[in-house]
C-alpha cells in the first residue's frame, strides 16, 4: 500500500488532441482534484526530463521512451499509460526499480473485438466485393454474383490469443452461435475451464476453422507464427482477420495466398504504417483494409481516460490497482 502523497504533481505527457479525447471537463476536474496537474509536450527534450520529477506521469500515444534505469533524483513513482502497449515506452527494468505501472488497454478491448466481429461477418457474406460492385460499378447483378454467403452461426471460428480482446470476441461470436476453437500458448487449463474453451493445437485450429482471428500479443513465441507453411493449412475459402499485430503473420506469405484467391483477409494492422503506396494489398479484391482504427471509438477513449483517473486515485489513496502491470507478466504484453 502507498501512503497518501500531499499535493502530488501529476504530469500529462499527452498531445493536446489526445488529452481532449480522453478527458471531458468533468473528468479533468476530477483529475485536478487529486493533485497539481501540469503538462508536457511529447517529443520535446526538456519536457521529457521534467516528466521524471512528477509523482504521477500520464503517458499515451506519442510519449517518448523512458530511461532504462530509475535515477536517484527521480520523483517519479507511478505511470498511468492511457493506451495499451507499454513495452516501447516503459522498460521492464523500471518495474524492478520500484516504478509502478498501469495501463488502459481494457477500455479498448470491446472496440477492437467489435471491429473483428464486423470483419468476420463482412467476409462471411463477401460484403466488400458486393459494396464495390454496387458503388463503383453500379452493377446490380455483379453485386449478387458471389452467391450465398455464410452466417456466424454454424461456422467454426479459430481464435489465436485468449487476450482481453480475444475473450470479448469469443463472447460475441458465441452469442451468435459460432463454434469456437482457441489457441494460446499462455492459456492455463484453469483459465480455459473458466472461459469454457478447449485449448486447440495451432495446426489443428488452422486446418479445421473457416475463420481464423488473431488476438495475440507479439512475443518471442508468437512472432511470425503464421508463415507460408501454416497459412497453407487453412482450408480453401478461409478467412483471416487481424486486428492485433502484423508481426504475427508473414505478410509476404499471406499476400501470396491472397493473390491466388484461395483465402480472403481483413486487416487493420500492417508491417509499415501508414501502409506504403506500393503495397500490393491495396489492389487485391479479396482484402478489406482499415488504417489501424479498431480500438479508436468515443467509448474506448472515454473509458481509457476513466481508467487513468481511477488508477491514479487508487495509487494516491493507497488502494489496490485494477490494471497494474507486474514484471512477471511484462514479457507477455503486446
């Protein structure tokens, strides 16, 4: 437990537009009631140093990485990250040095999962091609040419990664009647029972599922897990959905499968972002592309801001944190 800090300094290391998205006037007033709130500009060198003299540091997209070791002169003890991924920002060694860290990824889980569900339904009904034929070609018969689609009910869906997002996605597709297979190298038997899922070997999942959805973090075990050999295991007409990280899949191998027309895909994440203008993915008719926006909604942003304030208040009042990241789980983070 942490003793209450008299008049703590809370530094917001956020771009102004991000701060406005995270905090409305009421929530900002709540944060200001917890201490003296000051602001830095992400990427400005002098401001980066000032962050270390805060009691509480609120970070987000655009915040620059922190040093690998905690300095003796640092005042900083607590970091509330307003987004999800922290590995690029907060070195694991800082946790060992006594810095406490929390993040707001839980607030984005439903937005990402709903995007993956939208991708799933759209691909099962070939809606991308239908919409293109209607809007770009003004061709009614061409739009009907894909024929009968498929429903989520009765479809076997493979979920790779029982992460926060993965668990919400499982909940959503199960409610629509899907049969779900799950592969996660970190999923314990106890967690599998709690989720009411049976852990499935990756190769079995790929061979038996019409839809494969990626919800895993990028770790040493998962990086490049879907290469040419494993993608070839997917059945003809298979669908790949990726709202997680592109590094989970060999993009060149996936592009080759898509070029042949054997698979279709919906992708929100890419090796290089923005997606380069010369990428073949732009022009493949069986691919749905979105610009890494799966987690970005009004509801997710306000939820992220709420978690930041709740966790900051809990820390300053000496109460348990709900979203703390511990050193023992750091290597499994996205």
